[in-house]
């Protein structure tokens, strides 16, 4: 799409937007601007004597040798990726369960990413591996240069601990992934050159690649459409590694997919809602989940339900196989992920934003559910499962409770395996769950972490955090750096459960998307107002923070309710919502926000787009915007343009850009600590230093 066409659709082009040049992530003009902004910001905050102290405290937490080394379970041991002061880019390493139980496990280094990066002169960031089951000896290692989502991939031997000489290599960086069909065949969904990326810049074709042949000559087995967000093929595989068929999908929006199965020599479209997904195989049953009510076979499965069909029956007749209910949510319940072994499913759920884990088994033709014995009133998760060994690990955590890792061999109740040390002094602190009333009368829950007996005189520096999008839930968890850098210094912390998130299931999300997205912004502002009304804080002591979609949230907060705030941290944000679909991979999020090229939908978006809403003469809370040059998901142009427009209008602001990190910011612990210190120093100057 040309700029002329964009402008014709009513989308701002160069003639309307003088800062479009900042959308070129690595142009010299843009990078010169970034360097100048970074110099100004660092000069200001680094001279604050608290900056060095805050960075040292954050780095000590990130580099701590006694933090839990979370693992994945494989047949040949427990695998962990570890970064610390000596290994800033990280080690992929392996140990045994027996050794892992000890205070100081003995680790066998599989891949030293620092060594690899030094040898090759690249800023390699390890992005995971995909291994051939069941032995998982041969793996495709994904490496990113500087933290981008796009990766290159190389074949690696986990036994020999080296890249395979003459092995499979994909040396052009791309989004997408691979699956092993067998030792000599890979199913690949990548950028193959030519017309193989969607408008959202994701792959939409899949090929079968035979070892020893050029990837460019691999057979295409599935093709979606250019207008899809992404599309691709996959394999339906059980715990033994046996492949039971090929599946495919076309994501026609971020939240909607058309699913297919290869059946009798052709791709058969599955009779499923477009907000439903295929799952895995458990004890001969194929699972599915749905985000909407699903009427089929004379019955209705409610939204958020887990459903199953007999695998062999499904393979014979994919659209006619009888479906059974595995699990359905109760009031204010929702599933939050999980895992499976060969014979059991483990489902993490929220019950009024409190965690539970269920063990689900298929016994004598019926689904049997039991609750796993884990701590009450905690955030619980399924950390890792093994379909081959039956082992499973769980996590429990809370705002003031260090994380605990639990282990079960699948037959016994979980036992404590590891407990995180306390990284801050939580004595004299407490947690409350409160509710605010949004503009339309909806009750919006939030968590407040504060000093016990805190005076409700409005004088407490309070940091309000939110996200509110893409059905992502914000849950209590042990925030070591927030605790050490903020709570210990007398601040309060608030986490809001906004519509648009997933805390109460798909309906909570779907009630605040597209034409109703303003509800998310209203919810966040309502929580801020409730904090002030209760005397917990006051506008001069209230700051807000959020990243990505949360950065957009903060942008709407400080442009719609600037009088409510004393500080605003806008992290890796979406910000120019009239051009988001042409910046980076923004087109993939049209399902969440709407399409600015359509007049009616542009009206919804323009009403709140922070970039367009920034105006002269408004008393904004001197926002701090930051981004990452290497972020190929939420493009740094959004934050850059927000900052430069504030500058052009004479509005005070701060801007920082991490020039090597990816979407999460920072590729090593030193960078992460620096970002933490910058933000906390800003909050202290804006909120704590104004206390009476």
C-alpha cells in the first residue's frame, strides 16, 4: 500500500504527519534523534544519586545465583536457560532431577551463547529450540540478532552439544516456526521470499523440507491468503512421537481462525467456531477449546470450555465425531493455560482471580476432575509437563510471597522442589483486593499492595499498572524489583484487572475490543479515581505504567485524564493508532482495535489515539516514553513519534530507546537493570519527592 493510497483512505500521510520519518527504525536521521534523546535522558537521571543504587539493587536480583532456575522436562534431563553476570547472553544447560533437588545443582553446559556470539561477532539472543520427539536429540535452535522476534535457525545435537555439521540451517531471519516430521523432514512456515508474507508481515505458506535439499525447492503443502494475519500447517502428534495427521489454520484476525485437517487427500475445513482451537492428545482423546458458545451435535458447549473427541473416530470423520465436555467454567472462572502428560491434563484456572490447578483424567469413558493440592489464595501455574515421563511441575506465588516450584511424578501429591529467596522486606506490607466502578457502572477489581496501617491522607506514592487487552490476565506475582526498588521505599503498587484482559474469561475480553475499546481506558481511569477517592493517594502522587498494549493504555490515560496523574511510564507502546496497521506488524491487531482504513472504525480509533490527542497547553504529567530499536513487534516509531510531538508542542517529556533489546527491552541483565533504574528514578522524582 503506497502512502498516496493510505492518505486517500483518510490515514495520515507525510503531508499530514511531519514525523513519519521516525518510522524508519534504523535510518541515520532517526538514530541520530534517538542518540540525542538518550543522551539528554541519561544525563538527567544518572546524575540522581538514587540511580546507581537502584540499578545495583535491580542487577543484584537479576544476577542472583539463588533464584529459581526454571526448567523444562525432557527424557535426558532437566533443561534451563540461564543468564547472570558471567553469562550475560546466557547458557543452555542440563541437569538431573536428583542434582536439581540440591541447593547447588551440577549443570552440564549444552550451548554457551556468549561464546557463540563472540566467535561470530553477532549479538545473538537465544530464542528457544524445537526438538524431534521422542528422543529430542536433534533440535532446531532459534537465534535472534539483537532481540528481534525474527530469528535464524540451526540444527543442533543435544548429545554432542554442537551444531550439526552440514545440518539444516535457515540463515535468513524471519518470523514463523518449524516442526519435525521425522529425522530428515521438517515442516517449515517462514518467509520464503517473493509473495509469502501477509500484510501483517507473518508467513502464510508451509513447506515440507527434505534434508539435503534447498529450502527454496521444498514442496508447499499449505497456503493461506495474503489478507490473513498469518497461516500455516502443523502436525497432530501423541506422546510417543507418532504423527496422527496434519492440521492447518488461517488466522483471519488476531482472535479468529479457520481450522483444517488433511483428510482423504485434501484440506478439509473443520466445523468449528472461528474462536475455537485444536488442542493436544490425552489418553487417546483429542482436545479442543472454545472462546464462544458452541452449538453442535444437539448440545451447547459454553465459552471457555474444554472439549474432547475420540481420536480414532475423529480421524475417520473429523466433522462427525461425537464431542464430550471435559471442563466448563463456573461463575467468574476462566482457564489460564496448563499442560499435559500422556494420560492427564493439568488445567490452571482463575476463580475470582485466585488460582487453582485441576488434574483431568479420562477414566472408563468419562472425564474425571480433581483439584491439585497446592496453596490457597495464590497465583498458581503449570510450569512444565512431560508427556513421556508423566512428571509435572507447578508454581505458586503472590505479591509478597516468593515463588515456589512444586514437583510431582504424576502419581503423588506435589512436593516443594525449590523456593525463591526473599528479595525485599515484606514485613509491614499487606495486599487488598478492591473494586472501582467504571463509567458504565461495571465493577472493575484491582489489587493494592501497601504498608499496613497506611494513612489514607492521599500522601502515598502509588504506581498503578495495567494492560487490558488480547485476553491477557494480570495476576498477583512476586515482583522482586518492584518490592525492592519501590515498596521498600514506601510506595504502594496497584494492579488493575481491566476489561479487555482475560481475568474473567473470553467475555471479559470481548466486551472491550474494537468499537468498545474505550471501556478499557475508562476502567483504568476509574481505578485511578477510586484510589484518590479512598485517600490511598492523590494526583500528584499517582503514577501509571504499562507496556505494549499497556503503553497504549497509559497513553490514553494521560491524554484523557491528565489532571489525575503525576507520572506516566509509556513502555514499548502502541501510540499512533491511525497508522498502527502500516507500522511494523500492526496489521495483525486489527481484530483488537478495528481498521483505520474503514471510516466507521477509524472513528472509534481516532477518538482515543494518544498521538493524535496530544495537544499544546495541557498540563500533562511529564511522561517517560521508552522503546527498543530492535523491536520488530511493537515498532519504536510509536514511542518516538509520541515524544517528538510532545517536544514540538512544547510539552515536557523524557524519552529513552534501548538500541539492542527486543520487545521486552534489554537482552541481558545489565540492560534490564538500567531500564528499571531509569523508570524508578523517574517515579521517585515525580511522585516521592513531592510528598509533604
